[in-house]
C-alpha cells in the first residue's frame, strides 16, 4: 500500500493527520493563557489553568493517539514511518512507565532519535518504584534523545537535579530550547552551571522550592557571567531573589518576556529595578504577580517597548493616590506601546469568597484595599496608555468565587458597574482569565440549549428566509465526526505494538 508514494510524501500526509504541532510550540503558558471551565464529579463548576488543561486534554482526548495508532496498525511501511510520530512526544504521569520506555530505548536506541518533547507531570509513586530508579530511567531516556527540544518536569528535582542536568548538557545541549523545572533554592549553584551549557535555550520556567537560606554559598558559580544568546522568555516562581540578582550581570540580548511570581512571599524582594535597568529596554511582556508594592512609574519608564504589563492592583502606590480625582501619576509620561494590562489578586474588590468573611473581621483593612483597587483601576485609561485595548482580571480564585456567588455582593455591585462604564467609555475590553468578558459565567447544558435555540431563531431571521440553518449543518457535521471516531478501535493492533503503546506514556 505504501509503495506507491515516497516516504517523504507519506510523512507529510501523516503530519497533517496527526495535527499535534501545538505540542511542540517553543513557548510555555503565561498568565494570559486562557483558563477554562469544567464540571467536577460533584456537579460544580471549576477552573483549569492552561497548564492543567494541556495535561487533561492530552490524557482525555484520544484523537492524536488514535491517529498515530491507526497509522502504525495499517501496514509495515506505515508502521516504520509512524515511529517518528509515536516517539516524538513522551508524556509520563506514572513512574513505572518511565522504566518501561527506558527498557524499550535501551533495546532499540534509534527510537529516541525522534523524541522532541519529554514531559513528566506530577504523579503518586506506584508500587515497585523508587526515586533513584525513576531518576536513572529518566537520565537513560535523555541519553537516547539527542534531538530533544522541550523538557518539562512538574515535580521537584531535589536530589536528581545534578544527574538530570548533566544528561541534558551532555546529550542535547544544542537542541534543547524549552525547559520547565522545579528545584530547591539551595540548588541555585547547580542551576547556574547547568544554564552555562544550554546556549540554545529559548524559554525557561524555573520554580524554586523551600525557604531560601540567609546566605547561599554559590562558590565558583558566583563569578560566572553567563551568556544566554537565544533566551526570549524567562519565568520565575517562588523565592527567586538570589537567582534574579545573579542574573543582573548576565548577557541576555534576546530577552523579551519576563514573568515573576513571588507566590506568597512578602519580604526580601530582589532588586528588580536594577535588573530592569540592564535588561528591561527590549522587554515587550512583563508579568509581576507580587505582593510587595513596586515602583510602577519607574518600571514602565525602564521598559518603553512593553505591549503587555501585569501588576497587583492591591498595591498602595503613593504617586497614584496623590490626586485620585485629577491626573494620575501612574506614568511619568504616557506609555506609547502598552495594549494589554493584566490584574492579579483583586480578591477584596467584589465581596465574594474569603474576602467576604474577612470583611466582617477587619472592615477597615478591606475598605482600604478596595480604595486602592479603585484608584489603580481609574488610572488604566487612554490618557496614560493611549493604545490600551484590553484589561484582563487574571485571578482564577476570584472568578471561581464570583461563579459560586452568582456575581458580586450587593455592596460591591456599584464598583463592578463603575469599572464597566469606565472601560466602555474608553473603548477598552474588560475580560476575565478565560478570555471572556468579565461577568460571563458558565452555564449548565440545559441553559446553553435554550441559548442555542435563540441563536437559531436569530440566524433564520438574519438569513431572511433564504433557507437552511448553518448551525444545524454544523451540528450534523460534528455528529458525523463523532460517529466516525467512535468506529475506531484497537482490534487490529499487533500485540507487540500494544505493549509499546502501553509502555510509552500515552496511556499513563
């Protein structure tokens, strides 16, 4: 069957059929990656972050896996070509599967040649596995993957960082472009040495775990002036102050996006202004999810090319509060390039969730935070940001609390309307963390059916009696696609291939 076409053409066809290009995107989710609503087992609505949605969709959506399996089950020629698609993304949620795939690659060392992405999500250790065994298996897999481009591990690399770092720097230093790792704060020297040997890195997300020591001994790492020529996106989470202060002296000429999430830490914040004086002139994306108040006017002045900026509107910025009714001092001069502003926190603004309870305990503190929210939000206008197009409320907890309360509390509804009127007057879109307009809450299926019926009627009216409902045709097409997918089965899969499929993390 496959002899009538050259291998190159079959590979192009298979690539279109599998359609998994998103898995190899050289970026990672940011605060602006859309969250999504889903129904829990208890029937309640909840939110998934973009990272959680990626894992859930890969585990639950069988389309990509079914396409690859169908290719490899058709004939010998297709199975030979299908290995390129079968092994180019290894996804593990079970440590035992890491050992199984390691054994397969040890027997056939050519399998890892196709691997471009290696993703290990959080898991509960299964029986018969230890951290040492898992580490050794993961290192062995990396050794077989000389073309690895994306490395994502969502569990802490405590005692394993050195071994895994050595493997990455030894076997794929020129190909690794995306790295997502979680390390202890005390492992900073190892991380610095590791980055020294990864010059092709484009995106780095580093989470720091644990309380940082009062003084960390970097040894020879403190004298390194790293050059990361390709790094465009740097994302840090946790107590990252020591790392950021070391990075002030590094060369990162391509840096365009900086994301800082200090979690709940309030003290010992690094010298961000000094970092931005060195590296901020070319930034276009700056995400600051931080509790301590920062000097926003100076930050915006140091980053003139920013198009996207996020901050915490709970901050008490004195310059903003000097003349809350007159011209704001949020910027020393209007920022010419910012089109999108993101707002973290805001838990007290609408009187829902935990903040509603705290309001009864300390109403004065709540009132002060809400005043800061009002003053900060009022400064988000076309006078200060002439090109501003949208404001996004980023807090998933806040949106979940609004859904549970079916909107703001009565005493905070006026604030909601005032903010809406401001955005409408300025021609700015106000949206939530899902990308929908703020106030768009999820609906149960029966409510959606009612809305669809209304939409159908409006479509018929718009068509002016020309006949045919496009929505009905679309539903029929979707139903036909579902029926075709339902007919796919695994009966034709050879037993040996089933073993490989089970061992490769796609069903983990």
